[in-house]
C-alpha cells in the first residue's frame, strides 16, 4: 500500500531494472553506463497493469470498495492511502467471491490484498475455521499473521492461529481448542493437525496459497494437495506469488473455478534496481564478493549461495575478514534462525548469507542489496532474488558474480529478460584492501513478551526513563510471545544492558542478554 511517506531513492546508477534499453559503456570506466533491463510479462489471458502505482482517482481509494467499515477504519489507521496495483486489480474480484491468481513482485501488497479479501468473508459469530492461508516458511507465516491481525484490529473478536512446523504442537493444540476463524500455516503442520482431527475445514470459505510456486516444491506438494482435498468444493481459492510456472497453472486448473489471473508487470512495477553482472574466476569468487561489499558498502546485503556448504564457507570467510555477517541455512535451530533474522532486520548484522531455500519467506522491507554468489540455474529464481531489493519506493542494488562455466545460466537469464547482458570487469577500486562492514547496532533479547503483557512502548519507556537513553539511540523493538528484541546504538548498548538488568520493565524484573556481542 502506498503510505504518505516514500523513502528517498539512493545508491549508484549502474544497471536499471525497468525501461527496456541496453546501453554500451565506455571503455576504461570503473562504473559503466546503465545496463537497462526489463522483465517481460508472460502472455496468458489476464487483467494486467503496468507501472508502480495506481493513478490518483476514486477507484484507487480503499473507500471505493464494498469493504466493512471496520476494515476501512483499520486501513486508515495504518496510513494506507491508496491501493497498490495488485490490490486495485485483485480486490474487486475477490470481494465478488471469484477465484483469483495474483502475480506481483515481493513487497507489492499481496498479503494485504488477500487479507482484506478473506476478512470480508469471516462471520465472527461462527466459531469455526473459515479461512486458511498456506505458505512455505515459518517466517512468512508470522508475517502474514501479523498483517492480517493489523487489518482485523477494528473487527470484533477475530481469532487467528499460526500452525508452523519446527515448534512444539502443544500451544497450537491449545489455540485450536479456542476455535479460530483464520489459520495461517505451513502445509506439513496443517496436514498433521488435520490427521489428528484437531483441525477441521468443514466451514472453510477461503483457501489461500501464498508463494504458490514454492508450495509445489517436493517438500510441500503432497501435503498441499491432501489439504486441498479436505476443503469444501464451494470454497474460494486464491493463488498469490511472484512467479507462476506451468506447474502452478496446472494446479490452478484442477483447484480453481474459472480464476481471474491478475498480473502487475514485474518490470514496470520495479523501481530503479541497479544491476551488475561481473565476470570472475571461480577461485577468486570470495575475494570478489568481499571487495564488492567494500566498494558499495550497502547498509544491508543478502548474499545468495547454491548450497548450504557454500553459505557456511562464505559466512566464515567474510567473518574472518571483519564483516558483520551471519548465515541462514538448514543446519541452524529455529530459535537461532529467529535471532539471525531479527539481527539482520534491525541492522545489528549487515550481511546475511543464505541459500534460496533458506531465504524463502524473508520479508526485509529495506534491503539495500542482493548479491548472487553464483548465478541461479533457474531464471525465475534470478527474478525472485532481484525483487527483494528496491522495495517501498527506494532504489536497490543487485550484483551477480558469473564464472565462465555459468554461460548457460547467463543465457537463460538473458532469454527470460529479453536482453543481451554484457559482463563487466570488477571496478578498479575493488583491487584495494577490504574495508569491512561493521554493525553500529546491538540486539538485546528480553526474556519476556506478549504473554507477560509486554509491549514495545513498555520497553521504550524503560530505556528512555530509568536507563536515560535518548529515543534516537533505540531502534526496532519487536515483541513475541515469550521474547522481546530491541536494537540499541552500540555505543550505548552496555549502559542499556546494565540498566535493564538492574531495573524493571512494567514493574517486573526480566532476564536480558545481548545477542552476538560481548561488549
């Protein structure tokens, strides 16, 4: 949704993702003229919109829709001024109870679109599961649930339960006993509860597949199909994703009834994303990565690797070079994963190294740069990677390292984008020694959360009151069921930690510890 304030566009202009021209660059320049890339939209019959905004008109306002007054009130309270393109195109048919396939880039407002759609179908007096949202990761489930709860804040007594894997079932069982109206979850865990009889879909009105392309991966496909078979045939079925391969279209034909396909042109919707494709020798790939980070110095960078082993090696070697870096891969426990994501999101870690699988569901709204340590074998994955930067109206940076053996992958990306890519040499300044990216923020973890009636305002009050910190020294404060994370300026972290340990928050003592920092 378009909010009142849009961040300024920042960064260098090297390769622009959007207008459809290719420019030659002058020989000898460290940073060549922009290589301008446009992602072509697929052609099936659909409602399609190009551009990153809906023109100011009555039809672009939420008030033009037949939404419940409480939903309009919630939208206004969130400062959502006008609908984004995917919302303007998909909400009218969803409110008319049509099946919809919605395709738009990450960060386009898809969650709010189907969130408003399904909330419009909920009967608060009927204490049965009426809407089910399936997604591939726990992080995405948490983000979806958070957005739907925000949209439902003015509706009476709407109950939502998250069913994610990798955590204890017992709290989920207790939550299901309270008859939620909405369930958001991962297919495997939802399937388990259906098998146990603790979840029933007899009254389901709306089924949503978010990141539908990922829901057909081998890890999720069987569970997804079994869940759908247990849902009433009279349901409304909504598919949302950034890409729709043929496998998803085939599933749509089986599960949806005359769906309306809504597409926001991926290229036109993207703000300026500067892309570099660099030619590198395989044995110098890590050195090239470190130098590019030193040259561009992004506030945050997500580095994509093919394998878990590569991700671990890159994380270790960047850390040895002095970079503020963490890794995200299949070997870490869920709690550690949560803390890694928290630190990356709040700025106490500058570089995150991950596989594409491990990065699913990440929703970092202000990601400054994405880097492909190797080119992906699937061109759609390239689109996914690039779509993670340049969001919320800001510019973005995408750097891609390509060795001679990756020629076929480069050709596939060229075919997908409909352009010819000229590989660049590393900028001359990248031959200088590394200049590591240190973090200027520290994350403190408070062992108390929503169950202790803690709110972000309580923590902020304790820090600006007893601890005596200025508000500007305090970053993001995120509260969960049993934990609260707060970002603090590193220069004041020791003082904040001492005061929180010695003092009280909302009249109670809580255990407080720093994460990844020894002072």
